[in-house]
């Protein structure tokens, strides 16, 4: 069984956003283009990714300090549990973003729709497959987003 200590980044983001203040709080709010540099030792893991229009990037909120179990999310005036939000201030500062895959050049993925800052460590990449998500409910966000 893999241990948390065995986890290490497989790559890094090269983003137009250099600090947290510039970065949108959700990937759908950005039309910016960025690059995912997958470290060469993991490049073979990208075989077949080219056929997907979107990918899921699992990353580390490497500049997040501490956490709160109760937070005020950006779409609500009510306090919510951190696990019912996408706040970066989490017990394990792991984030996910679904981004458009524009192209692959060797170990570089060009992507659009970025909410990560320059130097963000990438933990994993997965293809996005809408069918796998099935019917969804959006909880307290119902009526707050389109």
C-alpha cells in the first residue's frame, strides 16, 4: 500500500499567474493558457492523453498556510464546512482542476482554464470523462451558479 510519504510531484505548472492575488478562484473563470511540465521520468504516462479534450489536474496548494474546518466560500454568505467547499485552506492542501487540453508536446501539456500559480506542484493527471460523473447534485450551490 502506498504511503503519504511516498507521494511526490510528477510535474509543475508554468502559469501566467505569479501570485495568489492574480489567480482566479476557479478554473472556469480563466481563459489563460498555461503549461503543465511533466517531469521526464513520468512522460510515458502521458501516452494516449492527446485524445481527451479535458483533463483533471490534482495539485498541491503549496502556498496555503493552515486550515479552517469552517469557511465562507465565495458563492455564499453562510459559513460551510471546508469539505463542502473548494477552499485551499484544507487539512491536506490538495486541489483539483478540470482544464481544457490544447496540445501535448512531449512532456509538456498546453492547457486553458487555469486556477494555479507559477510553480504549483502537480500530483496527478487524469482524463476527464463526463459519463463517469453521472447525475449530479450541487448542494448549497443550487441557484447560485449557472
